[in-house]
């Protein structure tokens, strides 16, 4: 899915579930941030909390922190890296194409099981188990911020099981696909040609571009049943319909966090028309325009997300560092955002944390990655807040 669902739709669902504006913004922002956190470069901190030090290397003057990258955005910088098996296991599989079971339980010869399938709470899938555990700890903890961050992260992964069904986060035959039709549900315009890449490679749904993520689209595609199959699987889907199913499951989950009953069928049917109008955005990708679109439908809800603001909320830069670089604090942080990979010749930029949100996000993401790859909790014991997963 894309920004239209991960942020805008989740924000609406959180508000409808009874969360405050502040908490709804937190949940929706971290749902979207999974796509936006594409930083590979090591970051250098004056101090790292003890529970996050397993992700850092301690030096004589500072800690070198190794981020748990969850997103990818740049065709030039990110996608070549994602062709490596290591980064597929670290990024694409755990955060965007989560399989039903841990990779540790899937034989390498059974690649069809790498494919994502849509989940629901209680289906015994890995993402369902993680969300149930997160809910239990959220309620038991007094609804602390770190578990709201965790739930936002998990909502992204859960939603992607609907968008990315029948595709996997590995590069292999299971992702070879031929798009035969893609239609904009809002106006019945054929948009097939816009979703066929000039050069295709079998990683995720790259062979049919954004068709699986478009909230307004329906499409037909031919998929392979096995490595040597000659009879393709004709797969058809309306994203608008399936994403409504995802939205209802998320709404019920958010209601359970508020200790409220699932939404009634009548109330859900009453929500569908306006939610569907939110999905009808064509090929629009400009985030400002998308937020304006949702605000016209839900004028009582605020839509305001900027990934740069997330970073500004994470970090502060000591004055002497700013003087040494000749830049303001904002300009220094902008350099980190705009250059997710540091050059070997770059001098370390020493940061301070404004709060613990950055470390909490990384520790929680690391725990999810560990569970997906190995099937059990990450090492770290009571020092690791992600051990709850």
C-alpha cells in the first residue's frame, strides 16, 4: 500500500476508533514511517539507552548506532541494495511482504510459501500473533508511547498483507507476473500501460509497478504456480474492495485497544461510501494533495505528516557540531535525511536524542525482523523493550 492508506486511512480509522488526535497522529505516522525510514548510514550519538545498545558499537567518544532500515524510496540508492538476499531478509520480507510463518519454518524449496497472504487477527499468522502480543502489552503497560509506536509499525505490515498478497519479498520466480489489465475504479479508465515497467525484475511486485498498491485500482495478472509451471494462475483483484476489508480488520483491532466491541455490520456499511471516496485518488502521489483530498471528506480530522518532522523530533545537534559544519541544526539533520548512505570520507556527525522514540522504533523493528527470520524473540532479555514481541 502507499501513503493514501498507511497514513491517511489509518488516521481516519484511529479517530473513528476513539483515539485522541495526538494518539491517532502517532499511530498513523509510525504506520507510514515504515516506508520512509530508508536510512542505511550509521548514526553517531553521545548516548544510547541501555536497551538499544545491542544495535550500537561503543567507542571512546561516542556510540555508533546501526539503524534498522525498514523503508526504501530511491530507485538509484535503494533498489540495487534490495537485490541482495541479506537486505531482502532485513527489509522487504519482514516489513512489507511478511509470510504467514517464520522463514525458519519454510524450506527453501517451497518458495510459494514465501508469498504474502491477507491476514486477520486470530488467524495464527505471525503478524496476527505479533499484534495480539502488542495489544496485551499495550493494555498492561497503561498504554505507553513505545507500544503505540510498535502498533503503528505493525499496522503497516498488516495492511501490506492485503496489498502484497501473492508476492514475496525475495527475488524469485514467485514474483514473475504479467499484467493484462488495470482499471481505475473511480472512472473506469484503463491505466494498464502506466503499470508496466520498462525493465522488470522479480522482486516483490516490481514486475507490475504500483498496481497492487493503488487504492483506486483493480487488476488482472498472470502469476506462476511453480518455477517450471507452464499454466499460469489468473489472479484478479479489486484493491478498493480488499483494502476495505483490511480497513475493517484494522478498525476492529483499534477498537479492541480501546476495550470496545467490533464495529457493527450496519455501522461499517455506513462508513464504506466515504472511505471509498478517500481511496479514489487515481495515480496521485503528491502527499499534500492526498491529505487535502481526505480533509475534504473528513474535515473534523487533521492530516499533517512530513517524514522530515519525524527526524526533527528524534534528533538534536550540539551547538559546537553545528558551528563545525557551518550549518543549522535543521540543515545538519536534512543532510542525514537526504543522504541515507554516508560516504567513507564523511566525518561523523555527533547527535543527541531529543527523546527515546528513535531508539524505541529501531529496537521494536529489530525484534520484528528477528521474529520473521528466526521465529523467536531477539536476544537481549529484560534490557530489550522489543523482547515483548
